[in-house]
C-alpha cells in the first residue's frame, strides 16, 4: 500500500502552526515578567541573558514576517528540469526534478574536459564567482584560471544536491500535487539518489564521460559513489575528507544536530513554512556542527581561554571568545539554510555505505518501488510507509566480521579503476584519517593500481579542504593534470 498526503491534513498542520505562533507570541513577554517577579527581593540580582533576549527578538520578528526565501541566498544559477518521475532508493517518488547548477570554463569539442564538483552538506552550486553572481563562491580560491581546478583547461560543473534548498528540488520546493511545500512528505534520500540525479544533468549537457569527479566531505562520498556506480562515465576520482561508509561517531554527531533541531517547538514535524522557522534548533545544530568542523589546536591558537570582556563577571551567555565564535557562526546560518534540508541531507550521509551488499539492496528496493509507483497518479508525490518497506531500515552491510565488511566494501568498488586521489587531514575529528585510509585500501584491494593517498598535517580540522589552498590545491592540481 502507498500512502499520500491529503490537502486536508496539510491544512490542519498549517492551522496548528498558526495556533502555535499565537501561543508563543503571547507567552514571551509574560515569561520575562514572571522571571523578574520571582527574582525580586532575593539576596542577589537576577542574571542577565542577552543571548535569550536576542532569540526572543528574532522570534517576534519572524512572527511578523516575511519568512526567509532560501532561493535568494544563492542567485545566478542555471536550472535543469527532469520532467519524468524520479523514484528514490528508500521508496517514494518525485513527479519531476529540478537541479540548480553553475559552470565555469569551456566545454571542448568532444566534451571530454568536464569536471563535476560535488558539494558538502549545505553547499550551493555557487563554488566560484561569475558574471551572473560576482559574490565569492565557497571554493573561490581553488577554481579559476591557473588554479587547482584550471578553468583554462576544464569545464567545471557544480550542482546544489537534491534535497537542498538552493534551487534544486527539496523539502522547501512546492509539490505540484498539493500546491504546498513538500516539507516532510519529501521522500528520504541516499547519496546514490543524489548522484543519479547529477548524472541526469550530465545527460542533459550531453557529457558522456567526466574527466574527473571531485568532492570533499559529503562531496567526497558522492565522488566515490559516482566512480563506483558509473565507472565508465568517470575518468578520475578525487575524494577529500570523506569515507566509504559512515562511522558511528560521525552518525552520532549528526544525530545530535537533528535532535536539537526537531526539539525546537517551531519545528512542527517539518510543517513550519507557514509559521515561524525552527531558528533555535537550527542554531543549536549549527553550533554542534561547527565544533566538528574545526580542531582543538586551531582554537587554542585563535582563542585560547580569552574572554570577550575579561574585566566583567562571568556570564552564562557567550563569554569566552570561542563561545562568541560559535554563537556568531550559528546566528548567520540559522535562517540561511532550510531545516528540513539539514535533516534529509544529513540522514543521507549517515546511511552512506559503498558496500556491494548495500548498493545491491538499495537498487533492488528502488526497482520494487518503481514497479509499485508506476500506477500512482502522474502528478502525485508518493511516500512509502516505513512499515511497508522492511528493508529500508537496513541501510548497512549485513556482514559481521571486519574481514567480511572489508571484502564487501572491496566488492562495492571493484569497477572503480580510475586514477584516484584520496586526501585526509590528521586533525579532522568528523572524518578521521582512518576513514580515508580505508577508501585507499579498498580501492587498491579491488585492483586499482593508480591510487594516491596523502595525509595533511593541517590544524584546521575537517574544514581544511576549504582553507588550505596551498596543500589541498597542489594535490588536486597535480592529480588532474598528471598524464598518467
């Protein structure tokens, strides 16, 4: 059985969101007065909480509108529309698919110089500035004339992943079946789904084979997936600070972020678009994420134990410089990225596993879903009940011993014989170097004799791939321009 979401249920959710907004609006001011009343007459004055004042001010401003428009965070991209139904690995289908993308350089006559750059979790297609968007891109210093990814030689493509909110179809998009935003009726995604969608774009661009597939973090998962699942369409592989399968520590950190987000009263089970966005949960989630993106040694040098105002008494709001840094980073992020996108894309990261058994299981699961959804309405969005997909809960290898797990991973990349560059960073706590060594190891065991593994002694943690232009850039440039 398939279940669809009726317009009545969505209206009910919207009404509930409106009631919650009014409830919150009438509760903030009384709560402040109650706090002051309780503290009056005490031996000590009440603590000041400017950080909570800021949150409550933002809450009031959001209730007044207008709500943020994520599409306007990034501009100047091209839009590819895949008009046909797209069935996802875990069941469910999208009636059509939009992919936002940007390009740099010139595609040569035989279309053999295309490089696809895969983004991290919250990345947009805007990796580098151009005439339609002159703002610096997230990989500005790595792309361009004579740079690591040389636009004099290569035609460079970058997309916003499906499930994102910067132009590609995601929970923020409008479901044509209902006229409402998908919210959490959006189907669960896998990294494999994301890559399959990108290859639909390559088909549209008539690029039969990439010169290289390049990515870092979740992008490194995608580049490995592209090389393994589409070996005849990928010429070279670059995977930086990624993994062949998500490990428990990384999963736990992303789980904590999602829990903080979903605990926000404004979250409303994902149906918040007609109400107040879950800005508090997003801010907390981003603070957890930021801790995992950098390293202790870097923060020792940058912040030490210095306080914002050392001549003032300690405060429970941001006080140490490291606290003010986390507060600032999360404040900037909480209204610029869609909360549902964070949930969906981070869960896809958690479920990533290039093992053959997992890849085969997902393909079989999708084939069943394609048969099941073939009879669904042409304009309908279908989500499958978890109870109706017994295998969807098994996103991991069924192997038990370390040797069996390794052999399953090796089998998963047996066709990935491209020249491969695998980069790791010693200070990365989110994707420790052991995980990049595992990628290099399974590629070599599969028979790939063109695997280069480098381990960087940089202090910037997981974000090294965004910062260390000299070392990361040189490794990428050497790999792409080496004739071997």
